[in-house]
C-alpha cells in the first residue's frame, strides 16, 4: 500500500476549554467549477503526522471527498483561515460512492484543528521558494512564542493548545499576504522605534499581569517573569523587518 506522508509539528496541551464554536449541516453538495481535481491523491492513504499527539489519516477516497466538498480549503484567492473555516459549512452530509449518506464534520475543536492543518497543507504548496521557506520558519516561531507568552500568563488552557495546532494556517495566510504585496511589506525606513513600542508593550503586559496575580508566591512569580522575559527577548530577535512586525502585531491583537 502506498502511503503519502506530510509532516506538521503540532503540540496539543490540554486544560481549560474555549468558547464552543457554531456548527452547521448542509445538504448534499454537487460538484462545481471550484473543485480542483488535480489535488486528488492516487495513493491508498494520506497521513498528516502530528508530533507529540497523534496522526490524521485519510484514505484516498476520504481525502478526495474533502477536495470535492470543502473547496474553501484551497481557494485560488484564499480567505483567512478563520473566515475559510466558517464559510466552508463546517459539517456536510454527502453521498459516498456506494450511494450511502455520510457526514463529514469539522465541528469539534479537534475537527477545527484538522481543518486548519489541511488549509495550511494546501496553501503551503503555493509558496515553495527559499525566501518563503525562511519566512515560514521565522513566522512559525514568532507566532508560537506569542502563544506561549499569553498561555503562560493566563495559566494555560486548551485554547492555547488548539491555537498552537492552528498556527500553521495563520502562518501560511500571512505568507500569502506577503507574496501578494511584497512592496507594501518592504519599507525603506528603519522599524526600530515601532518594534520597540511593541516589545515594550509585551514587557509591560507581563509586569501588569503578574502584579495582579495573587494565586502564586512571589518566588513563583519571579520564576515566571524570568521565563517570560526570555520569551519576549526571543520575539524581539525574530522581528527583523516590517513584515514580521506587522504580522506579530496583527496576530497578537486578533487572538489575545
């Protein structure tokens, strides 16, 4: 049996649950001009390997059904992953090859993670040059550092675990924006002052949050502060141009 492996590093910590997401069920979906059959897999199965958690596995027919019924995953002009997810229908009832009704759903939190992983997979195929690969590495680290910062400050929770899993989708959309308008993200002026304002805001947030934390001892808070200062220092070193700065600001404001 042929197998096709796709590696995506995913971490899945678990604690507090986020706000439940709405679900929707659509009737049988017919083929349309939006469907890109060139994305069909001919292999018997496709495995999305997720480190430190589990694997997402689809057989060939299952994966091709996603191509048929969730074209929002691979739009030529992609929407943001959040809009794409809710516009997709989330849950659909289809008719399989044997004529039986079948439900495909991304309605749970884990299902939403799967949608975002698939979204990232399809969009990543479009941006494969070395500059994009380098920016993908930096942006992934940057978003995960921000997620770690706010996760530690709020005591963790499944929101941050799910966000960690969905970060590849946000990274790919940011890279799409960059590739579509490089001139906008290429500034002739230095970003030092804007960058310092952003970094100072993060440092002040640490001070303020720890200052009103009455659940931990001064020793524990000091240890946390040292860890978070290191995280912010890492964030500062990752922001080397206007693109990274603007995307870090947007990611922070949109999610935390």
